[in-house]
């Protein structure tokens, strides 16, 4: 690697730290250090089943925030690897159905394995696995679902920091992801029935990809949606939702907002 390339990478890392230091202030050194630590997964076991699926406690908390009632049609728009689908499945009534969608073929096969290994046959029978583009879902189905989980693809800064790959991060990339995330969220709103709920979540710590996406939604669809208040035992409120950060809870990061369609 040339001296010029090394200098460019070091500059990117400095920009990474400067950006998040401006956001998190004196908490940033602790937060950054916690992102380098191994994620503390916990076992999730479907009631009556015997095989544990290990996942971040913050993911369980997020998936449990989506309101569900008997007979609901539920959609998990970006379902792989499948942990949140398991949480949703554990909350389904016998009259409810769940679609678990994943565009990537490789990730969809992992999703399929997770469902087959961790759920009983009668619950699997109420789950349909699909392979559609989440941002285009509303072109085919509108006003269909009672509850939608959108765990959107994101910057995943924890993975970058843990792998020493902060040089891959940039504000430009985070903003580009936010555009894609908004397209998915807007599509989810269109697919939702009136009085239904979307839970939007990411594992990013970038405000572009969290509150920024919700703020854009409110500007463009302010008469169609309202943000529901969230209060959990772990984490803290953001402008439009809730965030769980690992330097405070040893779980996460996970940021999520609950949106009701009016």
C-alpha cells in the first residue's frame, strides 16, 4: 500500500471519529470502545421448542415493540438472518400470518434455515418466505398488512469498528443508505392498513439513517402518519424513537421508531 493510500485511509478514520464525536460528545470514546468488544448475544428460544437462537438483546427488544393482535397479517420486510422473524413468530396468534422477505438469495437461504431449525412445524406453516425488493413492495400490495417490521440495511458501524474497517465509512455513504432506507419505509407505509404500525429499525449510530429517515417521512407524509412514543427499560429516547447503545447497556446498537398509519 502506498503512502498516499495510507494517508487517505487515516484521513477517513479521523473523519469517522470527528463525525461521531460531534454527535455523541464525551460519550464517544466509551461508545467507540464498546463497539470494538464482542457482541453479548443472548439465547432466544421459541416457547415449547428446544433449540436456542443467539442474538442481540436489543434486537429482541425492538421486535417486541411492534404491536400485534390476533388475526394480524404481519410482514418482516428485510428478514435475514431471521432473529427478528423468530421473535415475531413467537407472538403470532393461531389466526395470524407472517411474510418474511429477503431479497438476497444467500441471506434468504440462511433465513430459511433459521426458521426451519428454530420454529415448530405448525408455526412454520403460517410463515411465507419471499424474495422481493422492499423499496418496491408497495407497487404490488397496498393497504394489506396490520403490522410491518422494517429492519433496514445500514452502515453497521459496530461491524466496521470491530473489523478495523472504519475507512469504509463516509458521510456520503451513510446519506446514500438513508435514501434507500427512506424508499423502503415509504413503501412499507403504503403496504400498511390504516391504523396499522411500522417498526423501523437499524443497527446504525448515524442520525442520517435513524431520526433523519423519520424526519423525511414526516415532511413528505405528515398527514398520513404519526410517531408513537417508546419507553423501554434499556436505552434512551431520540427525537423520533429509541436507541440502545452498548456503552450503556452492553447491547446494541439498535435504533427504532414506531410509526402509525392514520
